[in-house]
C-alpha cells in the first residue's frame, strides 16, 4: 500500500505534464473497480455519494462526507481528490477549519467551489470567494501535507455562464494559492483554450460528463486533468432505472439479461484481495 504522503507526491507529479483522467467513483465498490481498470487517480463526487444515501446533491452533512472521504481514500492505492463542495461553510474561517479536517482523511487533493446554492445569487461575492480559497490554502499549508488545492468557479453550471467573469475568478484563485483551476460546464474549444491560457502555467481540470470531447482533444487544448463528476453514477442509475421500470410497468425482465454477469463482478472484488465472503 502506498503511503498517504507517497500518493500526494504522485498526484502532484500527475499535474506537471500530459493529461490524465480522474474518474469519479460514488462508493467503495466503484472505487475499487476503477482502480483495477488502471486509472492513475480518482475523485469523489458529491452528487454520486448523495444518491447512494437517498439524498440530493449538496444535502450531505460534513461528518458524513468526511467519513466517505476516509472510506474511499482507504479503499484504493491511488491518489483521491475530494469533491469538497463549498467547504461546508460560508466564512473563510469555517472553510479553513473544515479543510483541515478533510486533509486528515487520507485524500491527496480537494476542491473548493464558489457556488452559494442560492438561485438568486448563485456565486459568492468576488472578494469573499477569493478569501475562501486563500483560507483553504493557509489551512493546507499549516497541515504540511502538500495536498493539491483545486479552486472551482461554478458560473457555467449555476446560471451565470460568463467567460470573462469565470476567468477573472480563476486567475484570482490561482493568485490566492490554488494549485489547479476548474470551471465545470465549459464545453466549447474556444472557452476551454481561453481558460487554459489565462491560468497558465497552472493546470486546468475539465469536466466531461457527456460525449462532447475526447481525452486527445482535451490534451491538445492544454487540459491537464479530466474528471466526469456524477456521470458514472448517472450511468449506473440509468441501467438500474431502465430494468426496474420495465419490471414495474411490463412485468418482464429483459433488462436483467443485459446486466453484468455475477461471476464477472463478484470476481472483480475477489481479485482485489480486500473483500471476504462472510
């Protein structure tokens, strides 16, 4: 098992060159499957985890999220980046305290976003948003672990798709100490390239939640890191819902015939060496 410090060092090196995919498991089982597929790092998904608990996105408590981070980080020998939403606090002091707690879970990176959850005012005031990132940076520096801090500007998925304002925020976040920048929802090649140029030489994370771009396309634009957010969880729920709705509506079971064979999925966890039949 690679030590936590070793995983952090590995994660930092991944951001130095090339382009890597960091898919988002939603529980321990999906994390272990992704690790076996050869990915170099993983990231949690707030939405995917919330759905496993019968909750909507952004409805989980800090305590449950911290427990989830410990479970995922402890389940795989890979760096794990935490989707830490808005830091589970508004004021910078609260963000710093919660980031300190997250840094102790075994993750190699974490992200802080500038979304408020208020449809009328979906983004934190610019100055406050920057101070929140600066507070997270101070907390991680005090922890002394080298955890990668990703700063997210949520305008494109919060009803404020303004490229100039997004770049303004991301460049300020970079100056405040973020090691990676992320604007979920940007999709056009022109917008992606503009963000990459604006924050260079710091790396950019691109969210790909549907079939609009390949890894090679993103790499050619200068993207360093790709995540899929809750898309893998949605794909899993898609198969579940299709089969369940068929049973409920038709009384037939054709969808179950398209499921992964028992031996294949059970064998995946047996090979992990971590799961024993009780």
